[in-house]
C-alpha cells in the first residue's frame, strides 16, 4: 500500500516540521523541584524527549529562562542543556514571557502560527503566554505530560483555562507521531524510534517498525 501524496506541510492543519515552532520556558532547578502534579523524573524525561524531537525535526526553538542574569535563579537543568545548549536563551524578569520584547520578537521571527508550548509552571509561565498567543491569532498546542504545576489542581485548572480559550492538548507520544507521520520518511525513522525508547514508550512503536 502507498501513502497519499504528501500534503503541503506548511498549510497542513496537523503539526509538521514546516509549520510549527517549539517553545520551552523555565525548566530550571527551582521550578523542576517544585513540581507536584506528576513524577519529576518522568517530567524531565518527557521535556527532554520533546526538545530532542524539536531538534530532530528541525523546528524553530525558542528557549526562555527567568532571572538567570539577575542571579536570582539558575540556568536550565543539565539534561536540557545537553540538548539545547547550542541555542540562545531569552532571559527575562517577567513571569509572562509574552511581555518580554526579545522573546516575543523571537516567536514572531519564526513565521510560524502553530506554537508547541511547554513551560513550568503550568498555572503561570505556561498559561499567561499561551493565552496571549491565542489572543493574537496563534494556534497553541500544549504538551500536557511535559509540563507541570505546583499541585494537581493548579495544573489541571490551568490546562482547562488554556483549552477553554482555544488551546489544544497533546501528549509527548502524539507529538512524536504527528511530526513523523509516515514510516516512509526514512531519514528520521531511527531518531523517531530512539525518542520512544528514551522516553519509555518502546513496545508498540518497536513492534510497528519491526513489521514494516
């Protein structure tokens, strides 16, 4: 069986490497250590996997931190620095990154209207820029199992608020599959499989690949 002719990846209503940008905000030690909505090691695995996917598929990546230059906070966790250390970071003092001039200019410069957003905490540094982006006509996709809040209630309430405003909820596995889309895109298949292995979701994807 043959796949249909590839749809225009820039106008596709689904996420593609050509129509989306990846935004990652405040995965710093203090924020990670304060997460209570999910297992912290799983959170780290998932955000590292999501970031690796953005690199593998060549998405524009906007990486922001808060209060590093002021000395009030530390740089991103080492696991992320290994993946994204070659990229600039946009350091801010504002809780809402959308209110930081350099950050917003960096987003606009990508020319992408689909924003895959990740941040800590869900209830603040994710919600505020997500709502602002939606208000300005962007499409926002939140990787729900790669973000976290200070409590389950705070996390879930924040996701509901974003969704009520028009944001779309996706998972790490969905992100991988949506960007890959077709086994025939063989150049990224090895990395695609490795993303699942490294995030712990190996069984189904390995079985599918073995049968091709």
